[in-house]
């Protein structure tokens, strides 16, 4: 009895330590893969783009593409619902020199724009204020119900966060009023090539051991259904990410979406 109790105490202590160091565990397990995904996305952004990063995590993967980000004059606003990740992201961005205002007059940035900053927010919140915010200070004025086109984001990025969301199609609909009509949505994720009932059960449970929420198991067919369910987007690209996971069971893919043209009112 005492042996069993001792084992349970040790397991409880290990889980408590994992929770305390959750952001560091995330970096150890995830960043080697997602850093390559950020590189693939930044290579497709236009010069001067403003990017909304949904599920930025600790920003450790993002800073590995710092050179590409600066070359393309890209500014990033990141959001994440995990407080521990946001706290570490702030530290990581400050250490990298990205959490600061861009020098005045630098081509491709709005006056007072930060290279990157993060906030503890959910994609299901009303995020109109983020379109209007310049720098890391909250927007203080009246937030309009519809953001002017020129104040919206040029692109939105879900880096491995799409499968974690409770309602992925609703998340796509939520970014629509935040992005320009000619904007793009980037999804990077590892998708299963075929259904696996066992993995489908085990993957959501992994967060109780690793503290990392890997979300639901999504197949390549299922992601197409989820995108179609959103109804407001069409697929521009759907291809494997070079240099990332590509096995008989799963593939890391880059999916690029664009908003469908609005139908004229009768």
C-alpha cells in the first residue's frame, strides 16, 4: 500500500513540475517542428504585411524566422489563451529585440508599430481593437463594429493551433472581419493520412501527461470538410511543407485560404 502511495505521490509531483514548466516543455517538444512552419509562411508573405498569429505559443518558433520577418517588413500581433505561454512569449520577444517599436520612418510599418507583441486573448473574443492598436498599448478609442478595410490585417496564421480549437470553422469565420478582402489565412498542421480510432482517443489525452494540448486528430479529408463548413473561404494551396514531417501515417501541410468574394446584395 505504501509503495503504491509513494508512486502516486511521485507521479503527482512530476505532473506538477510539468505544469509549472509548461512553456519550457512546449518549446522542447514543439519548436523544432513549428520553426520550419513559420519559415514556410513568412516566405509567402508580402512586404509590409501585418500578421495576426492565432495561437502564437511561446513565440520561440517565430523568432527563429526573425531575419525573414525583418527583410519582409512584417509586423505580428500574436494571441494565445495560455497565460504561461504569453508570459514566456513576452520574454522571448524582448530578448530577441522584436518587442519594441520600429524606428520612425522605416518603410513598411505604421508609425509606432511594434515588430511583434502578444496578448492573452481568444480567437472567439471580439478582436476588432487589435486591428486599430499600434504598439503594445491597448487601443483607447471607440472600437467600431466594422473595422475600416485599411486597418485590417493582411494575413492570419494558425500555426498548429487549428486542431486545438473547440470550433475550427467558427474560428475561420471569426477572423473574416479582421482581415482585408484580399487577405489570406495560413494553416500549418500535421494531418493524419487515414483515420485511426486509437490515436483519435489518445491524442486529446496527451495534454494530461505533457501539459501540451495537441487537440483532436484531424485527417487530410477532415480538414477539407472543416474548411468547407466555414463557407467563407476557398483554398489557394494545400501542400506538404518541405523539410517537415512526411511519413506513411501523417504529413505536415501548409494550407492557404482566401475569402470568397461577397455576393452583391439584391
